[in-house]
């Protein structure tokens, strides 16, 4: 079977699926703007496409996002046309459609089955639009209009999607009813043999200090440090955490950009905005115990998880971070926000503790209680790892479900583009 993967940052969510399809004997090709020249990766032929065109000046702000998706979609379509001219005809197309790349591929290959990675449908209900009033716009009507326009990409893809796959029940539930009978829920998977407890783990800090399991290490991770992942809540709790835990070392992983939500004002980073907000409340000696590691290689991330005494995970009702499940797989004691995506993966007092997203006092109190309770931490960490192994393990659970989904996708009668 000929399988084409589309992802703006390939391999992305196809990191494990694409090589496994190659191992099973399929011919796998990827189209991505990430590379400049054709190459091979784990048996996958990786081909570049160039994004042509640029955003229109002074275009209505509701259209800016959609225009970037059209540019990617048309650019990817041009690359697909060149492939077709050279005789390439995929049986199955696997695409993360979030950037619009796969918008027009059914026009190129109407007989191919299109399987989408369905990450999130933007909702306009209050639990999404005004979940965090501090960062909601002044007019919720404007938010709702913007999000409905943002869903144009989703809606156009629904018309040509043969099947979709979504990593969690919560994320799948955001999609409208006319998607549901074509959605399969299967997480990307956690390599629990790699991500496991390690009593001998060591985390080297930039100042020459090395943290181990003997240290009281509190960990916090965002892809980028920003409000959608509760960075502001954690930072505002930090002065009291440091005051009450004089031996604690706080380690944070995350970049300075924005992955989700609005950009910060005045060209600053969310990271620096909240450092500036709390820094005056923290003595220099305590601030020396706060370590921003930035973006790190995976091995360094893993070491941080393995030395963690308590891992704090906060999120809006949004896409569930892989890092939560990886922290659970590493045997961390978890203190997380009591929000819908977290409740799907975590059970209060069985696999972790939860706290109201906005309740900083409760966050500090429960964190301190957990740090003073080694038997509870051990119980929670062990149960968290067992839960991930039973439900999210890459090799025994998730990867087989993805391969089964691809095989079922290939057997479908392909949907045709609608006028």
C-alpha cells in the first residue's frame, strides 16, 4: 500500500506510525516544508514542498488565520500535482490538517482515502471562550466570531475526510456530531520502557549543581511558558512555595514563544512578564533556587522527570500535553488542574491530586502536603505509571490501534469533494 503523510513539522504525530508502516511493508512518503531537499528518515521518503505567497496587508483579522491555511494548502497541492505528474498515486493520505495543508489533496487524488489527525475543534461555549477571564477579550462576541472563522479549515476538511483519529475523548468531543461516526480515539502513545523511574537519575543545572532523587525538586513544563498551560498561576504561587519550602529546587522547561492563545503585549514574552510580576516578592537567595532550563533535548527532559518529587501540570480545557502522561510514566507524583482533559487521564487520589486551576492557595497547600507525604507520593506515582502502561503504552496499546485504524481507513470507499 502507498501511504502519503502530510505534516508541516514531519514526523510530528507520525513519529512512530510512519516507521511502523514501513516495517509492515508499506511504501511511505511524506510531504513537508520542514526539509529543503529530498531525504529519507527511518525508511520514509521525505519530500519538500515550498510555501509560496504571503499574507495580505490590512486583511480583516478574522481572515488572517484562514489565509495562511489556504497558502499552505495550495502550496502542498502544487507539490502533490507534481507527484501525480510523475505517476505517484497514494492509496491512503494521513494528514494533520491543522495548518490547512491537506485542503485540496482530494482534488488531486479523489480515489485516495484521507485520514485526518483531529486535534481540536474550536468551541465558542463559555468554558472555552471565557475560561480565564484575565486573558479573554473585552467582547466575547468577538471571540466567538473569531473562533468560528478559525473553524473554516476544520469544516472544509470534514467534507473530504474519510476518517479521523483523535488522541483523547476530550479532544474528540470538541468536534461536532457530523464528525463523530468517523472519529476513532487513540492516543499517540508513550514509550513506557524509555520513560520510566530511575533512582539514579541526575539533572545537571547550568550553575554546576546536580539534582538527584535526594533533592526536593518541583517540576513544571510547557512547550512555551504561557497562560494556556497555567504558567501565570504557577508563577504567582511561586513566592509562597519558596517561602514554605526552603529546601525546594524549582525547575521549569519551556520556551519564550507562544504556542496557544494570544501573544503577550508590547513585544514581551509571557515568561518575562510573570517573572517581572513576582520577582520583587522573592529574595535573591530564594530566586537562586528557581531554574529556567528553556527548551531542552529529550534526554534532559527525561532526567528532570526522573528527579521530580512533585510535578505540577496546569492547563485550560484544551489539548492534553504529552508531558503529563510522560511524567506519569516516569512515576512522578502529579498535582494537576481539575480541568476536563486532565480528568480523562488522572483520577483524584488514585493516580494524582487535582486542584482548581485558579486557586493558588490550594495549589500551594496541596503541593506542600504532598511534599511532606513520601508514602502518598510513592503510591500515586506507582499507580500513575501503571495507568499509563495499561492505557497509553506505545507498543502494546496505542501503535496497534493506529495501524488498525490505517487498515480500516484503506478499506473505505473514498468520499469525493463536494461543491
